[in-house]
């Protein structure tokens, strides 16, 4: 069983973690996203990173509320989180959700929440570059992988390199979609769209994006966001390609390569 310390537990021993792993709502409660959480935590432990989670003290960052237009609720949630984080003197936060990443990085500072924010693909890339994370065994050698740029890591924050560097380290064949990097295309879940019924149109956004991924001939669609996992997995199911194509987070690919 995976055992991860909480900040509260470490604080009672007079220890402050180097990194707080912000699990996020999806990573905590969604069964599919929980697999990403476990994979990333195993990698952190494998690399002997001094990290902890908030556990029951963690709440939603407020991103869904803000995107849905409820600024009052967002600020209430943010203020509560900032109070908890500052109370533990947290300096650095890593998260597997680019929505949380974007909110912490770009919206919390004006409310008094100033932290070093890093996305899990960026940390994985740092660990690879420092030599702390090495892949052996060639689990993905010869396999074709396509990578979907999430909106909040890619276009919103300009991070295109780190995730691709991790995939290259896996010795896989990266096959890019026509719409990628700064010209990327949404999975259909952003802006709180995941939590509402689809609006009228000629096609579903996630189906369009899934078809773009399938057209690359990839066996694996790599993502960096729990929302994207949901939308593209549904797209793969909808197109009856479950037996041919997997949708996996980059942390899951890394953990699989390490056989964790």
C-alpha cells in the first residue's frame, strides 16, 4: 500500500517538506485520475524527494468556480487555501493538474498566495536532466506516441518542451498532431465545460480531438491533465478504439517504464 506523509504529520516532527504535492480534486476523487496520483507519488518516492500532501486540509483551488463566473466563491476557496499553505510556510508546490497549476501561478499571487509552482511534467523533466530519474528496459521503444497539449499548460503558460523531453527519454516515437504546441486544440473540458451539457454544434470537441490523435497512427495518446484523460478516453471509446489505443498521463508512462 502506498504511504504518503501529510504536511501536518511532518510539521508535528518539526519537518517542512521541500515540495508540497497538490493532489487536486480529480486526483483525489476521480478513480481514473487517482491512478495518475499514485504513479506520480511512486516516482517521487523512487527519486527520494522530500514531499508531502495536505490530505484532508486540501480543498479545491477554485478554478471551476472562477471559470464558471463565480468570482466570489473562487476568492473564498483561494483565501482558505492560502491561509493553510502560508500557515505551513509552503514555498514550492507541484501538481498533476494544469488547471491547479495555472490558478496557483497566475491568480493566487494577487490574493497573497506566492509560491513556486511546477507542473509534474516539468518536475519529471528536471529529475531526468539531473540524473535522478533514469529509464531502463525500453518499455516504449518502437511504440508510437502522440502528445496532446493541455490548454492550461500549453497555450496559457507556454510549456511545450518539458512533457516532450520526458517522452523522448522513454525512447518512444513521438508523432505530432497537426494542431499542436501554440496551435494546439482543446480537449473540450476547459472553462468548466466538463461540468455542463454540451452546447449545440455539428460535432463534439473531444471527438474531433480524438480523431486528430488517431490519425497520427499512435498506439498511445499521452496527456498531462486529468480533464484531458476523461475527454480523450471518452473519445477513444466513442470511436471504438479501446482495444487499439491507450490514453495515459505522462506520469503513468514514466512509472510503467520504471516498473513501479
